[in-house]
C-alpha cells in the first residue's frame, strides 16, 4: 500500500518528504492528501499551461511586432532610397540651375568687360590722337615762334651790325684828321733827332729817352691808329 500510494503521489508532488509514512495513513486521510495534491497539481498545471499560453501569445505578439518592425524598416528604407534619389535629382536640378545662372552671369560679365574694354580703347585712341594733334600743333607753333624769333634776332643783329658799322664809319671819318696827326707824331717819336753824347752816363739817358719815345709811339698806334 505504501508503495502504490508513493507512486501515485509522486506523479502529483515532487517532494514526498513532507508527508508522514503513507502506509500508516487511513484511506480517508490519504484520500484527502491525494485530493489536495491533485487540486494543487491541476492548479499548477493550469498556471503552467496559462503561462505557456501567455508566453506563446507574447512570443507571437513579439514575432508579429518584429515582423511589423522589419516591414516598417523595409518600407522606411525604400522610402529613404526614394527620398535620397529625389533629393539627388532635386540637387542635380538645383546645381544645374545654379551652374546655368553662373554661366549666364559670367557670360554677361565678360560681355560687359569686353564692351568696356573696347570703349576704353576707343577713348584712349581718341585721347592719344587728340594729344598727338595738340603736341603737333604746339610743336609747329613753337617752331614758328622760334623761326620768327630767329628772323627777328637776325634782323636785329643785322640792324645792330649795320648801325655799328655806320657809327664806326662816322667815328672813323670824324677821327681821320686827328689820327693822321697822331700818326705823324708816332713816326716822329720813333725817329727823333736826339743829341749825340760823349759822356757814357748821358748817352745811357738818351738811350732810355729813345726807348720811352718808342713806347709812346707804340701806345699811340695800338690805341688810336690801328683801331
């Protein structure tokens, strides 16, 4: 009896040490223990079954959530690819518009610069021509002025020379009789009739007189006759 009871309860209770010797229990006491153990086992089985059901349901929910998240990620990734491609297309379009605008602005700027360069060169050419014409006019006026001044100076020099020649002629004409007299005097002084001296000392004095007279004659010739 003890063996059969132990085998029967072992299916329901994991630890049989909590029970007294099962072989000495009355049928009623054992029946109560068996009933209580059966109820406990059934409750435990129900709890375990419910826990398993809840675990399975939770795992199903989690699997469904993971699947939903996976699909959502795939959708978001696909949308991200589409948006990225769209952004690239928009960026390429914007870059093209910007490049076209820049190229147009550069072309317009170059056209303006070229127009300004041509106009500047034209104005510079006009300025150079006007300056050259002004310089040529100034050169001609200066040359004409120098020619007129040269002619005036030549005329003045000629008139001054003619006036001086006339004055010299008049002076020479006026001084001719006096010069002739001085020439006679100079000739007389060069060949004076001096006394003969026998005394050597007086002879030396007469020699000095002759020298002085010759010097006076040369002075008259240099300052009057030869002029």
